[in-house]
C-alpha cells in the first residue's frame, strides 16, 4: 500500500462539537438579526456562529 492509501483508511466522520460550559453572550453576528441569507436551509448567522467563536476566543485562557 502507498502512503496515500494509508491516509484514506482513517475515520473521517464529521462530529458536531459540544457547546462550552456556561452561558455565552450573543455574538455580534447573532445580534444583527436575520439576514435573509440561508445555506442549506439554515440562517447564515447560525452557521457562522461557531466559527466566529473559535476565531475570537482567548487562546491564553
């Protein structure tokens, strides 16, 4: 088997991460309200929320 074949033998199941403990304040993108833009039937702000949190979290905490 080649290295490429070995690579594709892994588990690539996507899993949703759990929300962090404690109440989180609304994100700026969530406070703007519905944009009317949907992706796969879901509001864009809802889809971008988890990404925004990761990009803005304090890495030193």
